[in-house]
C-alpha cells in the first residue's frame, strides 16, 4: 500500500510539472503574440499586412543561454521572407531576416526598410578590392556571455551577402592541431534550414550588431573540453569573402569554463 502511495505521489508531481510547463509555454506564447501585434502596430504594420506571427519557445535555448522566445513574422506582400524577433526582459528586438524579398528591398525591415545593394557595386570579381574593404572583427565586451564576431565593411556602399542556406559562418576550435569543436556540426542549437539568407554589411565601417553579428556563446563551449589553451578560427562561408584572411586567436578553458580574461586574437598571442 505504501509503495502504491509513493508511486501515486510521484505521478501526481510529474503531472503537475507537465501541466505547469504546458501552461507556462501556452500562456507565454499568447502573451508574446499580443506584444508582437502591438509592436508591429506601433510601427505602422497593421493586422491586414501581417500574414502570420509564430512564437516559438525552447527550454534547450535557456540551458544554452540562447533566446528563450523566438518570433517568426511573415507579411502578405513578402510571402517568401521571414522576419525574426526575440522577446527578452519584457522587450521585443529584431534579430534578422531570411528568405527572398520581392524586388530589391525588405519592405518591413526594422527600424526601416532594408535596401539591398548588390555585391557587384564593389567589384565582385576584384579579390584585391574585396580583401581591402572587408575585415573580420571580434567584440568580447558586447555581452560578457559570448564572443561576437563581425564583418566590417570599409567600402562606401552597403554590401549584401547572400547564402543558399543558414550556414553563414564557421567557428572552429582546435587543440594541438586537431579540431575538437565545429559550431555548425556540434552545436545543437544551430539552425540548419535550407533557406536563402541575406545579410547587409553597413558601409563606411558602421556596425549593425544585430544584422552583422555572429554569436558564439561561452555556454556552448563550457564543460565540453579539458582545461587548457585552445585555438579558434572564424570565417564567413560566403564565396565573396574567400580571400579575406580568417580571424584566428586563442582562448583558455579553466575549471570547465571559458576564461573570458584570456580570449586573445592571433596578433595578441605571445608565441
């Protein structure tokens, strides 16, 4: 009898947890959907313009310190484009777009329409010009929980990078010449959809942290490797950047965590 009571208690607790999780996600999706509707209305995108709003939740994202809530928005006049947003700390923020826009502009870009400037504008076939105008950069101060890699465009025109899918960059971690982590292969949170993606590199060295940033969260590296010094390499998979030198450096994993005080670029390392 006592054993049956224990089993019944465990089942009751499990059912309570399941119902609580379901309610949390269900109520959260409804609430954020309304917030997204208000957000779009305040920007002049009324309900008749919006085709769909899809709120997605992931507990895995929470565990990996990624965005818990992701929002996909589609518009009636851009059926092949998807606009991505996140909900965090009570605020909605745009994070990017995917798909093919109608014509040469994403009409509903936030905070303003995104006009696409073809790569031919900076002499697509002139590798010397491309190599001179584009540079990789690393910002470890933007967010203490991640490395934010950037592509800086020093030309006088915005540049559009087009990828056939969402595999837009590679981050490789190596130890003694052996690859121990490939972000696209080993990170379970990486999107692997075969959607054409577009990225705008702002002209004159300007930085759009949301549109230009490639994020590597330390949490995705922690507790996976033994303590020690590791080499990293970052580069875009865009054919246009094939002649741009990859960004290389080293980081230290200490006590199972990335030592944020010892993330260095190649020219900072004393060999």
